């Protein structure tokens, strides 16, 4: 629980990042905001590899760690919206779901790479790992900063943002304007995040704690998580594509309902302690149920907000919801497990989050109808707005 509390600190800083970089993104451009968020994330992560130990500086060591986690949270709070918008605002509406889902695919591949990095350094003898080995993945991340910064400097600005900036005057405070013009959409987007974000951290983070608690080998659990995240790259793209064909709401609701249905079987499958069944549990929960929501989410959120305040609106909803959804979910789930020594309360917790998200799906209204297959492949679309 102490580890999950430290984990939650980074989430608490994310809304601040959403406000800061949402404003920068709506005023100065998506590209400029993304360069800043990457720089802050890369530098703060690399600095973690240079932290002094408690034996060297006492309480200053954990204080510095928390400060760097806060900086990471601020950067993450502004990162998601910009990454999504650089793709979605340059996409044809008939292919927006599939193409913008690639931004989420980067998350799954990043998770796999980071897991692989720590798996490799944990192969060191324990004294060496504790002395210096754990620092290596953090320090090596500076290479990703260099590559990422080069790519982002070369990217063109979002086409839709550029057109909006020419057509309409920019708001002094984009976040305030987003709250004034789109209060309902922000609440809807926050509700959509609850099951997607909260459920994912139950199935990704808390599941490791639970599996160890019931005697499953930690290596098997980490393997199952990595396999499911690797498979998720494909499922995100598939569900984004499917949302172009049959609509965002339907695909998102399918994922939420699936998450509710898997809540109890997921833990029973871990209890079985059979490699194939454990891996299958993670593939269903993460790859399919969570994948249907997160693969559809970028295009869904894009279509909720007007271009001139879209970055701010998406960032506020996405990051505020992350605090009370994914940020506290592993902590709450661990407390429920400790108090009951059963996974049942955790499953009911997941179902409660799913119920909130389904209400949000209904409240969203049907923003656009599906695009016929012939028009989809010809590159043209006929979006319609239905109340």
C-alpha cells in the first residue's frame, strides 16, 4: 500500500499538467506542448537514476524521488492529449478511430519495453542490482528523450488546429473557455475514463499483488502482463477501426460491459495458477475489454470538443479522472483485499466503475453514425450528428 501511495502521487499532479499544457497546446500549438512534456518527462526520469540513497542523505532521498514523480505527473498530464491530437486532427474522419488508436498503441509498447529493461537488470546478482543495476533503465531513458525530441521537432503542426487558429481568435485562458463551453462534455469524458483507467490499473498493477498473495509465481504474472500488453497493440488498432465502422459508443460500451463480466472470472483464473489460464485472463481483461475502450477513446474524446479548446478540454477530463480512477484504484483494491482476504469486493469495485462509465456512454449521445464500407475505403465520409 505504501508503494501504491507513492504511485498515486504522480497521478495527483496530472491535472496540473493538463491545465498547463492544455493551455499551451491550444494557444501555441500541439507540437510545442509535446516537445515540452517530453523534455520534462525525459529529464525527470533520467534524474531518478542519479538519486542519492537514504544512507547518503537521509529523508532528502525520498523527498527528491517524490518531487521527480510530481514532475513526471505534470508532464504526463499534458502528454496524452497532444499525442492524440497530432494524429486525430490530421486524420480523415472516416479513419480517425483507427489512426488515432496508434497513439494508444505506443503506450502498450512502452510498457513492454520498460518491463523488459527491468527484467534484464534484475538478472544481475541482487547486491549489484540494489547497488547500481536499478539505475540503468532510468539513465538509458535519456536516449529515448533524444530520439523523441528529434521526431517531434520534425513533425508538422496539426492541420485542424492551424485552420482553427486562422479562422477564430485564440482564447486567453483556453482551460476556462473549455470549462465554460463544454462542461457536459468534460463530465462525460471523465465518466468514460473511470472503467477504462481504473479497471486497467486493477488488471495491470493490483493483479500482481493479488497473484503473489494467492501463491502465483511473480515471474508468471509479469509475463502475463507483458504478453497482454504486447497483444494490446493490435487490439487497440482493431477496435479503433471498428469504431469507424459501427460507432464510438457501441464499441466503448462493449468494452465496458466486457470488463464488468470478466471482473469475477479474472481473479478465479489467477487462482487456478495455471500458466495458460493466467495468461488468458490478462489477454481477455487487458487486450479485449480494456482494449475496446482505450482504442476507441482518442477519436471519441476528439469528437466531444471544438478545435479551439480541444486540447484543454481533453486534458482536463482525462487527467482529473485519472486521479480518482487509475491513481487510487490499486490502493483501494489492496485495502479491500486486506480487509476481506477475498477478491470479491475488488470485483464489485470494478463493476461499480463500469456502471459509471456506461452512464457516461449513454450521456454522450450518438455523435456520428457509422461510415459505410464503400465510402470508408474510398477515403470519403458522411458524418452525421444525432442528438
